[in-house]
């Protein structure tokens, strides 16, 4: 969609990356997503909601559904675990990198980083940490954290 041109130029995220993650421009009705890039958020392969990402300089940059509970979901966790397991089998680096937001996960793919997740907010919460331990992520894979916000997305 032509409305996504600023996304490609400003953030360096090509349309192929959006397709890879199932994201797309939402032109329908609804105050949370209208005119935004809608990024699906899943938990164990089940869609639990969408994050609406501003494609222009609109605030807020990230918008979640009205009944969204912040600090619970982890973006891209299932894919990251699969990628880390494949890396282990291939004797590659299985490190899972934790970012603050979805855009950073998408940008990390440009650096060929396959195992990355986003905590969708300010930092890793107790609920998210419990979920990671439930999935045995810290016990099986090294983890690297990039949760700072230096005014840049990446």
C-alpha cells in the first residue's frame, strides 16, 4: 500500500518483511487501527490482537486494542523459539534478543537475526518473565536484552 512508503523510507523495513510477519495496512473502520499498519500478535500460534503502528508521524506510535492488558504478551516468541532451536541443531548461535517494540524485531531481521522478540512496551514485566520461564526460554537459550530507548528505534 502506498501509505506504507514512509515506513520503508524512515525505518528501513521492506514490504517483504511486513509480509513475513503478517502485517498490513488497515484501511477499514475502527479507531485503534484505521490508517495504521496492523501487526498481528500471537500467543502460541493463536491470534490475541493487533498492534496499530503509525505510518506517519502520528502519536502514539503504537496503539493497542481498547481492552489490551499491557505487559503480558511477547511479540514473536513462538517464531523466536523455533529459530533458536534450529540454530542449536545447526550448531549456530541460539541467542534470543529481547527488544522493546515490534519495529526493532523487524529491523533485526535485516541483520539476519532470526530469534528476536519484543516486550511491547517499556521493559520486561514480571508476567512476561514468568511466561518466558514457563516456556523454558532462559533455561535453554542465551538471551540478550536491548530495552533502552535512546530516541531511536534501533
